[in-house]
C-alpha cells in the first residue's frame, strides 16, 4: 500500500519528522492547556499575495500551474500565460474605475475564472469580496452594501439577476459583469489602453498589512460578518501549510503534486488552498460541484494526488461504495470490509506510532482480500493516484478515517474558521491521529480556556470585522481569538473539538450535552441525511432525522418498492427505523447514557441552502431548523419516550 511505504520512507528522513517545533504548557494539575508551533515560513516583510503569479512567471515561466477543463480534456496553463491573463483583467478593472483599496465582489461557483479574478483584483490594488453563488437577493444586498463593493462579477445570468434585484434600491447600484457572458473578455478589451506599468505600480504598492479580502462568515445566526484578512494573513496560512505538507506530497511520494479544487471559493478554505498551491506551483484544476455524480467523472479525468474536502465528501464516497455492493448482493461483504479496514488501520497506525505490534498474519490476509474486492475500487473512484486528503469543516468520523487509511488514502483532519484564515490546526504528516484535528499550523498557538473554549493566536488570526468594532471586541483580546468552539488538548498537544459553546444543550435534569458529537456521527451513517439533536430543558436527548435521497432511492430499489413511496410511509417502515436506529446506536457509542439519544423521529423534507436550513458551508442553522420542525419536536416529547 503506497501510503504505508510513504510513511516508512518519511519516517527515515528524520528532518521531516522534526521540522516543526512544538511546545506544550500544562496547568497546575498537569493538564495541557496551551500548545505552540514554531513557524516554518518567515513572516512576510514586503509584497503581497498579488505577486505570486508574477514571481512564478519570472522564475518558472513554462511550469504548469493550473489545468483548465475544455470539452472534456484538461488543458495546461503555464505560469507565464496565467500572469498575462491576470494582467489583462487587472487592466480592465482599472479602466472600469477600480481605485486602489476598492472592493470587487465575486459571486460564482468554483471555476478557473474565479482564480484569475482574485489575482487580477489584487494586482489592480483592490480587495476581493466573495459571495456564495447560492446567496439570495437579500444576502447579496447586505454583503454589497456592508462592504461598499462598487463592482460585482457574477457567474450566470441568474446570479446577475439576483445582484440586480438585491441592489436595485441602492443610490448607485454596482456595475455587474457576467462570467458566462464573457466578463473576462470584456474586461480585457476594456483595459487595452492601460499600460503594464500601471498594473505593476498598483501591485507593488501593496504591503503585507494591506487588506486583501473581506470574507463574510456563512452566518449560522444573524447577519454574516465581514472578516478583514490581510495579505500577511493569507501568506502566514499558505506559506506555513505548504512548508508543512508539500515535502510529503512531493519529496516522499515522488509524485508531481496536483489537486482538484471543488470547495466553494467563497469559503476561505478554498481560497487559501488555491493560494498555497500557486505559491508551491502545485497543479490545480477546478470543479464547480461537490455532488458525487458530478464530481466523480472529474476526479477520474483529472486524477489528483491529494484532495481537500469536507466530511460529507468522504461519507458519500463510502456510502456509494456500500450501495454499489448491496445492488449486486454483496452488502454484507462490504460491511465486513469496513470492519476489517477499521481494525487493520488501527493496528497499523499503532505500530507506526510505537504503540503496538501491528496487524497479525490473519488480519493482513483479510486486508489483502478486501483490497482486491473493495479498497482498490475506492481508490479508482478518486482517480487512482490519490494518497492523501485533508478534511475540514466538521469532525470526520474516526472509523471512516481508518477505513480510508486501510484503502490507501490518509485523511488529515484540520480545524479553523474564517477568522483564522482557514486552518488553525492540522494533523501533521508523520503524526496521524484519527479523531483529532491535529496540532497548530506552524506559527500558531492554541489555548483552551478554563471553560473549555478554544483560543487561537498567530499570524493567521484576522484583525477585525468590517465596520463592526463591537463584534471585534467581543472575540479579540490581546491578539487571542475566542472561537466559540469547545475543545481539549491531549498530552502531545493534539486538539479535539467537542462542540460549540452556544449550542450546548442543558436537559431538565441538568446534564450538559454537546450536540455536535452526536450529529457528526449520525450523519456519517446511511440512510441519515441531515439531523438535529435537541433536548434543551427537556427530560432526555432526542433527534430529528432527515433521510438522504440517494440512500432512500437505493433502499427502495433493493426492496423492490415503488420509487415514489412517500417519505411519511418509509419513515413508518420498521426496516427503515431499524436502519436509522443503527446510526443512532453508532452515535451513542461516543457519549454517556445520560447524553445519548433516547428517541428519534424521521421528518419529511431536507435541510438545504435553498430552504434556509443550511449555510453554504453545509452547517445546520439550528434556530431556523428548530422553528421549521417545532411541531415534530413537540410530538416527539409528547409521546413520553
């Protein structure tokens, strides 16, 4: 298995294992309360992220830095060609009237043109304001008004109409271009009379402390807040993660590192990943969708060596594998392959970390059998070359992480927020520890306060919310950012996230329960789609559960039931309830009996962005979901279970 050989090879290179210096600090009881990671990249003293395309064009003009999908093939884009395109679009923005420090909003799914625009806005001296492509007219109105963006580039005619509707009442509505309508060509034509020297002058006037982007939080409660991130913030995140991970992705594997980017570029994780890849000249391709049926063909065609995703992606890959096996009557075999993978991954990692003897001959033989039958098919679905992945956004189920490890793919978990310019912690390459979100990104310090709240300090931490000093003062104290998340540090400084402070449920019996642990584990098991754990001021903990449409379709097909069977009828079927109960039992394994889910109800419908119950980063809006399903919650507790 490639990843096992990679780890052994990397382990022999002691320089890789000791590059990051970690310090832990304990309280009077001997509990680790703070961990610091020394930086691997020097703090930026001059310049900005706007320089990256031009540095690449000077140092390696013929290097392929991006690949652009065109009629089913991935066409190479060299460093020199990319810098020329960035310059041409920057000229168009200057000609359109963009001033140094002016803001341009971009409302689009992930695609090549987004990347060009981001760097062109910076090269013209401007600041990028990302907007999710799924945003409503009201959301667009708020972000454009709050940020003061005078220009908007929208992806589709529908997006452009949303912008026009949302900003119609403004005294000076923003100027709007449409990517599908040839926005980059129009900007290039507009800027023909602007000199290259003007772009260079604007770009070189930027400093590390110049604002690069006003990136709005996804807003689980209230109005989204604009996080002001500087070029220094972006550099601290990108440069240190490159120095931490690239040696493994490149030097140890011998592969030319490449990734397919499908995370929304309106989310800071996608943006910083892109910056890091361009900084390291790691080839990038773009895919506009995370939906498995749309993403799978792109993965097979692009064949990335690593991915950055969210738990939903890895859950769907696993669920699709099981559904495929069940269709041909081998569901039980897939379940056994899963159990073998978890045991094998646990044993192998324990040996790597010096905690055990490793898999015995019988377990190795079972792994080899299922590698032929199951695991290699998982690798094939991901393009065949992938050995590494990074998962963020929410915790990844530990057993699922071990399953992918046994299948030949190491999933490194990370944790961060928009306010920390994406990842604040990440599992280090030579220290895999499933179930944790790792150690601080180099140059970052993590502290756990007395009440369990996670605090973060370092070059990645933002400086303020846009035009909102009260909100800024509420979360920033002496450089420490109060995340609102609860967590703990183990003896080696690895962080585990246990929930959100504001989401803690207190039952009528006085038991404090973190719903996140239960919800994350519930969602990792089919047929669960989304879920909401409830119980505040109630006698016990319960859950609202929606069914995943793909899982339902498969469930009906296997049982030869009509495809149009209503969810209300499916929810009453004892066989479906038994399947959901298995997911509930899996979730309950992570908590005490007093914290466990004692009852559940399967509700009709889904939690989606469109109905306002999910944020664009796929987090449940708890308040809205509880209001939407208030009747179901009351009926659940009225039953007296």
